């Protein structure tokens, strides 16, 4: 039996590939996973993995037959704690759903979650941009690209490490490939919510932060534990509102802002 190890946000997920016939099912599955998750694959681990996915022949997975409507349903996965079982017949997209479900649960143990945001790297830290779809997260990052490298375009991870909350890149592909991959955490300089407007104006936020922040949590189902630690997140960061246009010339002044981009 062969194992692949996925590493993201300090967590290790072991994928155990059980023997199957025909053999090309396994080789094709390994090829797809290796290609898609390449920057997040590690060759070995010290100790035990945080979660495990057993990939078995589809004959070992239960199915449900609905005779009245002549349909047959196959389980996407079966679960016992952090032990998951799925089969070689699933698609790459379905495998991502399983990985996402595992990571969401693991992140909650560290007061963390996926966040809908773009990000740039400034020295050894990061600055996050948040807002609804179309707010301009990709636009702002592209404007800053000549000065600060992009490390997230659409989604990232925030979790607690020791006594602070830090940022990790997400294991999942985004709208654009990340030009800079890294597995370690980065401290967060600040979080900027975006609003389209004329010119470029930056304000520090003092109210309405929790509502804005909660809207950017990227979750398959909001875990009831999140509200219990969301206030800790808010107390840990500085929040700003950036009103900006999509004009390069009008936004050239962004890099000269005294907060929070300068470090």
C-alpha cells in the first residue's frame, strides 16, 4: 500500500492508496493528486498524520438504491473521527471536497478557518484584502504586484499559533496560480475591506468589523464554534476600509500609505 502526504497550515493528511484492479485506476489517481497538490506534497512525516483518507476499490464502498425512482447513490466518503474512506471512482473535484471537510474540522481545533481574501507579502508578513465577489480583491493585488508579491488571490487560511493568529496559503487552486508558494505561516499586518469608489482613500475601521469579517469566512457549513472565538480574531488585528477605483494612476499612491503597508 502506498501513501501520499498532504501538508497545509501545519496539518498532515495521509492518503493511503489500497491495491486495486485494474492497476491504472491507482496510477491515474496518484497522477491527478500529485499534479494538483504538487506544492503541498511531502515525502515523509515524523509521527502520525492528523487525518487519514483510505482510497479503496469502489467495490468496498456502500451504495444506496432507491427503487421507486430507479436511482443508485454511492457514498462520497465514510467517516469515523479523522479516518475517512473513499474510492478510486471519485473525481478530483470530489476529492477536494473531502480534503476541504478535513481541513475545516482541523482548523476549528486551532480557532481557524478558510477566509475569502487576496493577500500580498510584505517582507516577512502579509496584508489581507477582503470583500464580496467583485469588490476588487484581484484588482488591488495586481496594482500592488510590482512592489509586493501576491500570495493569495481568492482564499487563504487564518489560524491560531501560540498566542497569535497567522496566515497560511490554501492548498486549493485559485483563479490564478500563486507565483510564490510557501508552507510556513506569516504574521498579519492588517486586514483591509474593499469598497469601490473614486480615488484611493484608506480609513481605519472601529465599528461593523465583526459583520464584515464573518461574511468572508469560506466554509461548507458555518461551524457553531466559530462565533465563540471570532472576537479573539478581531482583537488581534487592525482593520481598515479602502475606497478605491480601478485606475492604476489613481491607485499608485497605495504603496506609499503609512499604514498598514509600511513595515
